[in-house]
C-alpha cells in the first residue's frame, strides 16, 4: 500500500522544497513531469558524502510523487570524465593504473578481481545496489553513452559556435588571486567535490583547464585517437565545416576531424553541466557548499545555461557529511565509508532518517563507533512516539520519509529489539546462533522470540558492527572459571551484594527483571527499597551502584566494564553466572 501523503500543515524542509519545485516546474514546463537531478562521478568509491547529492533530490522527488505528480529523478553518471589519479585505499589496484590517467573512466580497467567491464562500472554497481536497498527510484544516465552516441552533438556544435560568449563569462574569473589570498581561501573552504576538483585543475582563478590556447578558447576537449587520453589541445576549428584539428601532448598524435561526426570528446565541465540542465530540463538540483564560491561550477553555470536556452535549477547548497572521528570525505583519497559500508551495520530506514531529519545546509555525522547505539535508541524512541501520537509534526514527517517511499514501506525487522542489546548478544555469543536465540528468547518471557528471523535484519547489522567496528580488546570474553582470588578477597559488604544478586536471579530472570535486580541490590544494602526512585535516594547510591557493577564485570569478564549487565547476565546463563559468582 502506498504511504499516505503528509498533511499540508507539515512544515518540514522536504515539503517546502516540494512546493517550490512543483510551482517552478509548472512555470517552466507546464503539464510535463517534474525533473530533479543528481550527478555522481564513479572515479572511486562513492561515499556517504556523495549520497547527500542523491538523497536530497530523492526525498523531494518522493514527496512530489506522493502528491500525485509525475516526476523523474535523473542521476547523471559522470563516467566520461577523465581518470584523474590513482585513488588510495582501493583494493585490487597499484601504481600501474597511473598509465591510464587522462582516459575516460569507462576506458580504465576495473580493479583486479572485479566482475565489471571497467573502472566506472565497478564503482557504479556498488552505489546502484545501495540505492536499491534505500528505496531510491531514479533514471540513470551514462555520460559516456550520451557523448559517444552523439546525443549531445547539437549542443557541442552550439557551444563551439558561441565560444566567445562562454569565454567572456569564464574570463571574469581567470585572474589568479595572490598566493596569500589563495591560502586564506583554501583555509576557509573545505575540499571540493570530484567535479569541482576536475574544474579546479589548470589555469585561472576559477581554475578550469577550459580550452584556452594560442588558437583561442574552445569549450570542447577531445580524447586522443591514439592514446585515448585528454592531454589534447584544439589548434583550429572552422564553424562552417566543423573541421577541428587537435594535437595530443602525451603521445604527439594529431588529426583533423569533422566535429559534426566526431563522438570522442566532451564539453569542459563548467560548460557541460549547464548544457545538461538545459538538455534535460532540470528544475531542481542541489550542490555542495564548495560550489558557492565565485567562479565555482554552479555559479558560472548559472551564467552559461542561457546560452543553451535553459535556466539554472533551483536547489540548496548542501553541507558535508562526516563520520565520527573523521574529516570531510573525499572519494579521490579512497578508504572512506560508502553507503554499502553503512548498510552493513544499519538498516536502510535509519540511514534514510539521518538524511531526512537534517536540512540540507546542516552538516551531520554518521556513526560507525559506539555512537551508533545511541542513534538507534533515539530512532526507537521516535518510532514509539509516532506510534502513540506524541511526536512533533516535523519528526513524524522525517520518520515517514525514512520508513518508506511513495511506492510503499521498506522491508523492516518484525521484532525491532534494542540495537545495543543485539550487539551485546552478538558480541558475547561470537556467532553461535543457537545461543543468541536462547538469550533473546529470555528477554521478555511473555513474548519469547521463536526465531532469529524475527530480529533480522537488525540482528545481522548489529553483529556486523561488532565484528567489523569494535576493536578486539573491547570484545567480551566471559571467564571459563571463577576468579577465586578475587572472591576470597571480598569484604563483607561486597560478599553480601553478590549474595543478594544470586538470591534474586531465578525470580528476576528477564531483561526487565535483571535490570531491576542489579540496580536494586545497592539500594537494599543501604536500607532503601529496591523500587526507590532517584529522588528518594542519596547521591552515594550511584557511587555504590558503579562499584557493584565494576565488581560483577570483574567476576564475569575480567574487566571494569562491558555490555549492559542485564544483557550480559542473560547471555552468560543462570547456571554459569552462579558458578562464576562463587555459589
């Protein structure tokens, strides 16, 4: 069943953009499908920062679709871009790949061991699979296919004919800043994205290797007919015959071709992007904050797009996405988390929510460390509030956009048990599913889990997180034998606390029961009721609880800390707990 559209009273950022985009689309192309766009470069692993380039228009497109409008979300795969450098951190490659620098990404071999025909397809495939899991519906456009098929031939010839106008626009940004100014600017700005970096290599303040040469400016860059690389310079062009002569500085090859019949090259980036806006009729496309500076591709594109008879899309500048403990991601450096990495440890709904709940201009971090447990707690609390009707409208909107799309709800875990509990169980049981099921079935005796499938895929995500992101020295290893020396050294109050716990085990053998028991023992020892609330207790009780917990951890796992004690006790099992506590 399709999810019901949100109330018009909802004022979340997605709804506001949807209102603007629908209105703008009707003004530009009445009666036609709304077109939103994203652009991705498969120059290396497509990371979680790049995902914002997709999720922002996806969420807006999905809201428009929920309202009954026809909409297309285009993803332009910039697979005809040049291979710029060998990225770090990509398995199956070495420095021998440097010989391919300058070729189109689709002409570079895939990393060794890949089942894909070329570099671009290898990195596209992982992203396409992740987008499917996230419920992102899109129309993919290969720029290699567009250029080599001649789809853009008229646009290329038009750009060459109007090269003087384009040159005049670009010339406004070609004065190089003083070195000191340049350093200040670089210090203020975060690293640019792949396309902007491509545009920033070369000459001028805007930085683009834009085709300027002794023969004049040309907004077109051919790939060499001999070595396939783009170390080429157009040396002559005739508008009437479209004859173009170019020379390659890499191999010395040169030739004269008719551009009206030639399909082995592309418009330079700052001309290519606005050309596509006009060609596809794009109404909405976000761009990274690196595009906001004077001379950036987005700013310059807004001045160039009228030459192609189009208008600049509306759309926000989006802030960068980080990882706990890491700086802004760059796919050219490699070794940064991708959507596939995130989806191994978190359900699609949680990942969608992280992008949906923050306005595009708000930065946020995705947790691969212990913070993921807190995020899941927050998510589960929101789900409970939505269920009982106490959530705020904006939070309901973000939640609804996270759990599904206009096409319906995403697959979900039937019994969404707390992530931190599942992680602890996976940690303690070390892959033994029968033991995991035993522990999880005892969490709530009134509703015992009958199969691990009820807790999947969340259980599998938590297990993957434990196995891949928790250091070995933080993993939980339960003692095989009691720590007799520690047990003999206990003073009378400590011995009494252990006895009180053992006496209550059988009666309290459930997650809630054991929680009540372990927190209650220090209260009872101090002369209070086990049910006494924080306001009824002196501050010393918290200190006593911490000491009691540390003692139990030492007796059970030989450390000061570990998984939540109620979960740990259930995992160890009642018989083994009694043995390790010296009964």
